[in-house]
C-alpha cells in the first residue's frame, strides 16, 4: 500500500507533466507569428489559423512604395482593419478570404496600426495586431505635379497637356506609368519628356473643338528616382474651344486668321528684320496674354542704350509665342512697314486696332503657323510640340 506521502508526490508530478504538455501545444499550434501578436487566454482552445504580414511588426522607416499584404493559412479572415491617423486604409480581400491586399499607397512619416481576425475550420479565432511606421520625407524628397493649362480652362486646339514637377524626376518610366490623359471624344496621343521636370502629352493632330480633357497624375508615394517620391496625386480637367489658326507668311507680311477652317481676317504685319532678328518658322502656340507689357532688349542680350536696343513701356495686346521673346503685339511705330517690310526684333507687329481685335478673339493654346524663313522653331522654345512629326514625338515617351 502506497503511503499518503507517496500519492501526494505522484499527484504533483502528474500536475507538472500536464502543465508542460498544455504549454507545448499552445506554442506549436497557435502562438504568435513572426510579424505580430496573437494573444490567447490560458485554457482556451487554440486556433490552427496562422496570420502573417509582409511588413513586420515594429518596423520603422518603411518605404512608402511598399505594399501591405496579410495572409492566413489553415483559416480564413473574418475582419481586417488598417488605420493611420484614424483613417481606414483601402484594401481588398481575396475571394477565398485567405489574403488581404492594400490598394492605397502608404504615406510618409505615419504610423499604421494593423488588426485582423481569422478563424480555422473549427471556428476557433486567431487575432493579429501590429504597427509599423513609414519613412519621413523632406520636401526635397517629394515632387509635386502642377498642370498647364490651369484646371477649368478653355484653350485652343494647339494646347498640349503640360505636367511640371518641382523636384526633378529621374525615373521617368515609374512616374509615367501613373500619368493618364483621357479625352472625350477619344483621340490618339503620346507623352514626351521635355526634361526631368516637365512632360507633355499631345494628340496626333490638333485637338477636335469641344474636346473634354482629363489629366490624372496618380503619383502619390510613387518612386521618382534618386530617393524622391511623388508628393500627392492630382487631377485636372480642361476644354478645347473653337479652332483658331493664324498663318503668317514672313515673305508677304500677311497674317491670315482662320476660325473653324474659314478665313475671317487678313492682317498686315511686320516680323523680324533679317538676318539679325529673323523670326522663327514653324508651329507656335499662344502661351500668355498681356493687355500691356513692358519690353526691354536687355532680356534678349541687347543693351537698351545701344543703337539696336529698346525699352518700351506698356506695349499693348501682347501675346507670347516663344520663351525667348517672340510676341504678337501692337506696334503703332511700324505701321508704315506693316504689310511691306520686316523691321522688328523678331516679334510680329501690327496696328493697334488689328492687335486689339486679334487679342480679343484669341485664347491661350491658339495656333500661329509661320513660314518664309530658314530659322526653325524648336521643341522647347515655348510650346513647340507640333514641330516634331508624331512618330518622332512618341519616341520621347518611356513606355
């Protein structure tokens, strides 16, 4: 017969053995994943479901272009919540409820809190909670997209879509994948990178009057190269107005204005004196309109006090065609030469009455085609997009 002391000792051994076995089961069947915590109460049946995350719990400096994905094995999700500053991060659940994928890109310098629940085939729950923090970005590590023409504008048939970036983009392909231009009615077009800070889009032919254009730069948190990311996503819309195309012949010194294909006015003009100030031939687009503007030859490298210099105040009805300084404008001082001789420094001058009429009937984006000189208009001196054949223009795209 065992003594009372023997039974007591044996009972203690059995209790310890039972406790050890229970602890081992919890560790193998339903313990924490490597990426988060899965708390369970002592004595509660353990779920076979195991949850994991593509971004480890506690991570800091997470790249904003990372994608968050949660997966569960031996179970299915019943809920997934990802919060940042109290706002829910958008995501989609797979049809089999075995994975959840974020659809919104991460933002810099923010803490994200992840919470999910899954159940195994027996209905036992497994929870997962974690948090991580994304990298902080200085302003020089983020590039902001701006649009021209301005949102809501009505512009001429020659206006390209212009997207400018305040911090250079060196990974053109990455950013261009997130740029779209939608037109109604649909028109074939192409992107062309002018520089690391500017990309354009133009249709194959001049816009169809009345076209509605939507530009979407969905670049928030998209890599732009060199450690730079898109700062925000933006959308702009504008409308194409009536067709207005002016044709300038520098040999006859006449400007003919066509509205919707019909000649509506012929204006005597003067262009640049040759060979010193030859006006460029090619397709130009009105970039700016000024009721009055001061013109000083110092801006084109000519001393205003020299024999060929000038310093003109309040020049009327001025419309810029090139960044280098070619304008359409009123030139009452050269009326005697208009229609007969080229005497300007490169601008196209006309009487005040004709300049006023043209100014009132023109909008940004209207086309002015020049012929008659051997000096060509270039792609980047103004909106020179139409001076490249479309096939060549499309070669400036990275996609």
